[in-house]
C-alpha cells in the first residue's frame, strides 16, 4: 500500500517544476487551513496540522532532507501569511460592511403611515 501511495505521489510531482509543486501544494493546503482557522484552531495549530502531512509527503517522495525542510518551511510561511492577512481583512472589512448595511437599512424608503396596500382606509372603514 505504501508503495502505491509513494508511486502516486511521485507521479503527481514528477515532471513539475519547483514552482509548480509549490503552487499545487498551496492550492491543496490553503482551503484546508482556512477551514481549520474558521473552526477556531489557533494559527500555530493550523500550521502544525497542515505541516505534518506536507513534510511526510515530501519526505516519502524521496527528496533530500534539506530540500524537504526548505520547501516545507517556505510553504508554511506563505500559508501563515495568507491566514493572517485573511484574518486582518475580515476584521477590517466586516465592520465597514455592517455599518454600510445598517445605514442603508435606516435610509430605506418606507411607505407613508396612512398608506394601505389593499386600499382600505385606516380604522377599517371602506373608502369612498
């Protein structure tokens, strides 16, 4: 079974450049990290949960240890930056959106108090 997994991982990475491998691993790991961050895990725990499989996959392919550590550290650094910028963006954008929504809600057009859509006069009397 491990031979099959190793062959699949090698097939996935073989023929790719280092930048292409970075992009592939980033595309795979960023959504998982975002979900874990939304669930409520601290940033270091998210990086640890994402980093362990990353190091194992890179090591299982047969890359040298120094190369594995360099790629893993770079990807975890990029992932940490993306998660922190995302959290900062949410903290800045969310209050602005809520204030704009509240102001629009206050300034919405309201029908006059004496207007009844069915044509009935206030108090239940028929018009006319």
